[in-house]
C-alpha cells in the first residue's frame, strides 16, 4: 500500500513540476520605442515590477525609423504598444486608425498639453524634449564669435560651416526644430531662415544628440540639439553654453499608446495605467527635465532654468498632419548635406 501512496506522491510532484513553470510564465509585450538605449533597462525593470505578468520586449530605433516601420506594418501589426515615441508620430498613427481607444487611469491629473485632446482618446504624453544651441565658447573665442541670443544670429556669416543639426526625417529633435521654426516664423519666413541656415550647416546628423556631442568636442562651434544632452555635456566639463534663443524653441513630447488589435490588450492597459502614474513620471524626470505630471521637477545641473517658459505654443496636430509634406520639401532643399547612413 505504501508503495502505491509513494508512487502517487511522486507522480503529483512530477506533474506539479511540469505545471508550475507554465503557470508562472510571463506574457511577452512587444513595445516599439525610440527611447535612448540607456533608458531601456530601467524602463523594463519598472514596467515589469508594476505589471508582474509582463515581460517587456523592446523594438528600438530612431524616431523616423520606428515611425516608418510601424506604418509599414499597419496591415499586420507586430507591436502591442508604442511607448517613449514622438507624440506627432502617434497622432499620425491615431489618424490612420492604428491605436486602441483607451484612457489610462489617473490621466486627468496630468498637464492638459500631455493629454490627447481628440476623441476617441488613444495616446498620452510622458515628457517633453526641446531644441537648444550647444555653443562651444572655447572654439568660438578663437574666432571671436559671439554667443547667439536669437535664431537670426546663427545665420550670420561667421557661422558658415560651423553649425550642425539633426536630420528631421531621422531624428525627432530635427523635426521638432523644423516644425518649430515654421510655426514661430510662418512658413515663408521659416523656409527662408532654413535656406540661410543651410549655408552655415556642416552636416545634418541622424541623431538628436550628436550635434551637441560634436560641439562639446570642439568639432563644431554650434550644435542644434537635444536639451538634456546639452546640460549633460556641460556638466561633464565641456566648454559649452546651453542656449535657448529669445524667440523660444520648438519641442516635442514622448508619448505612449496601445496598438489596435493587440492580443494582449488587458496587459497593455495595465502598462498604460502605470505610464500615467506619479512613479512613472518620476522615472521620466531622471532623463527629461519637463514631464507630464505637475509638481515633478528635476532639472539637472546646467539645464536652462527658463526652458519650460520658452517652449513655443506647439500645434502637434499641425506637425503630424504636415509631416510628410514638410519632410519632402526639406529633403528637396537640403538633403545634399545629410550625413551618410
């Protein structure tokens, strides 16, 4: 009798061993993102801690590449979510009917500009990034070039061949600058300004951070680049002034949304709920100075104190609707100076 009991116990133990891993297996959530590489691990850890049933799989590339890939897959989406990606791109996805209708819990506590203003509600902002001029004071001093205080200063003859900025089709930072100038100045004056700026441009990079890195190294005198990179390079000891011109500057926000038709809708909703929380916004504030939730301020050293006040009134709908037209015209005029891919 004992032999039969022991055999039964052993069988149950074996069966339990077979069932337990399957029962505890996490669901993989494929998230398309243009977050910086060094943000991926902290975000993955935070999401998986907040939503225990999820295993985050990142598909990461630059803003332009992720946007093009997502649109190319519209008839057979491979992503479950888009998170940490330009809001103007999500507006394009929204218009194409590629995002699930969902308003995360607690989203009404966020700053209004970070919330989808159209119905049905499909996307939510996370944080903002803006364009600055990284100005190398040491190199400029050799040529007796004064620090720019307005955008018009950057098109002066003394800057010829000494300016670098991101390519707007590859970089979200590049597109926010182009869209910002066209809104600030009006289209005719904006294109005229960019024609003049093109004369001073050495190269259009495919990264929003690269222009500031080049300026920090003294390879260029002025790099039009991402705000946080400017503060970071200056804090590392680079002889930089991080400048927001007097007219203000273009900006973009990172946002998230759920892909329509995902088989993992309920888990994606839980991740979206987390992404609108105070804890998530505190995580965003470690890499971005301006975040969606009021009261969370974590300006890094050497960050422009007036940055949020100098962000232009940005029409994200216009930027999204006109993106293809603007990039086509930009490429026609300026592609000759694009860096090799």
